[in-house]
C-alpha cells in the first residue's frame, strides 16, 4: 500500500514539474510564426528610417505589443528597445536612426495577452 502511495505521489510531482515548464507561447508553434524586419527607406547610418514588421502565422494577437530590440552584431553595446505602433492589423513600425554602418541584429518581441512572448531574430544591414 505504501508503494502505491509513493508511486502516486511521484506521478503528481512529475505532472507538476511538467506543467511548470510549459512554454510561454500559449501552445503556439513558434516556428510557424514570422516577423521579418524591413525598412523604409533603405537603412543608411545617420538617417532616420521606419522599421516595419508584419507578424504572420498567428491567428489573433490579443492586446499585442511589439518591441524592436536592436543590437550591433558584436553585441558589445547595450541594446536599443523601441516600442512600436500599429498602423494596421498585425503590422507594426517604429522609427530609428542607426549610428554607424554595419550588420545589426534586430529581435522582434511579440507580446500578446497574458501568456505569449515570442522572439524572432533578424539580421539587418545598414549602409
């Protein structure tokens, strides 16, 4: 009888651990979600550009908030975080001036509802 109780206890602990380690994407398939970053006009150092992304592969974004996380390729500097605006459904934009030419990494943070936080990585060239 004690062995049966121990087995049930271990099963309950295992279920608790698995539930605690669930993804923060609310059951979404992150690999199906895309958020490519483009600019208008083409990015030139010292000139303001509009960074834009369209979030695809997700049905609905509840109270969505998109943050552009801009880093130099070397990641020696602290990142620049830009809150976006949304001119249309699933489209987001922010204005930024890159200080120097080179390759940058732009992470798009997609927040939706209380439990979704998805991060998409983009390589971005500045002339």
